[in-house]
C-alpha cells in the first residue's frame, strides 16, 4: 500500500514527501467512528516509505534486485493527532549507513507542527526469484 502522494524535495541525505489522507481510507473506518484519526502505525509507515525512496535515490537501480525491509523502529513519539484531509509532510534524514543497512530519523509534520518522530533502520534484501 503506497502511502506517499509525492516526494517534494531531496538532497543526498534527506528527503521530504507528502501525503493527504482521505476520509475514505480503509484504516480510518474504525479508528475512531465519528472522530477519525490516522493510526500511528500508518504515520510510521509514511516515514518508512519516504526512507525507502531516499535509499533508492542514493543508489539508482538498487530496487530492481532488492527491497528495503525494516529492521528497527525505536524512539517513536506521537505529538499530535492527524485527521482526514490534513497534509502530512514526512521528512527523513540518513544518519548512518553500514553495508546494506540504512539508519534514519523521521519527522512527520502537519502545518509545520510536529505530529510524530521516530528512529528506524532498513536493510536492502534480495528479491525472491519465484
């Protein structure tokens, strides 16, 4: 499930992407009836997908033979609820790289207010051939 509408800016170690969540998203249907809030795990996934885009931009062609797999998610902090029709800006920054592992910091904002922060790592793994 793709959770990014667009990548709006990047440099070698940083990327900013956006997503506006519709009230019709399946994950909002029960979270919470009459007062929908984007689930925290979905916000984390936005940052993780932005991190995968950053890794792909650093190494063009990398995703043809491999895929990013999350290996660590820590220091997750939710600071503001995100509601339908709000535009979330996901900013990720590469903090370290070792072999095929990328270590990143993510920050999600709505209207310049921090909604969530997290530290995560992903590793590039070979795609299966079957």
